[in-house]
C-alpha cells in the first residue's frame, strides 16, 4: 500500500473566510505544523505577533514560503519583500507581521518547536474551531 496523500489545496478545509487552509491535517502531516494562508490585496488584518511564552502556539519558529503574489514581512521596523522564490524563517520570540501586496499573497507557513517533537495544536485539526486572532503587540 502506498503511504502518500495527494490533495488539491482548493479542496482542503479552510477557516477565516477561506484565508487559512488546514493543509497539515488534510494531508495527514504529523511531524510539523503547516497551513496555507491566502490573503487578499492590501489586507491589514494579520496581527503583529510572536510565538514566545503566552502566545498562541508558543515555541514555534515559522517558515514563510510564498506560492503566488507578494507580501511585506515586518520585523522590528525592517521590511522584507516576500514572493515566490524568497522565503523567510522567523524565530520564536521575534515579532512579525505580514502585509499582502497589491495582488494579495498565497503562502505556505510551516512551524515547529526546535528540539521537541511536534504536537499538533487542537485548532489545526479538521473541524476544530479556529484560534482567536493573536493580540497586536
């Protein structure tokens, strides 16, 4: 028997009006966190946040991999343009905010806790209630 899962992103479960896709759960990934974000042009609802103690999913470092469009990643006053082929890793305590470009952005976000086995947060499971949006920092 083949050990693989193949699915179209546009057929996977979403929340926040289609802006977040539960790719990890849909594909059965157990080793790391993974969602697909699909943000409309110039959307400003992605909060400035971190994953240090007290945050949603504490301990997560993240990797942002744009598939289409562009976004500006804000890091302590620095701005970095992300687009297909330009990826970014952001550390646990580093505050970060994404601002989609004029065409919007679709990106894969992978997360994990360095040195620890991955435990999927309840909100990432199929059918679960979405997390509350992190507070602005």
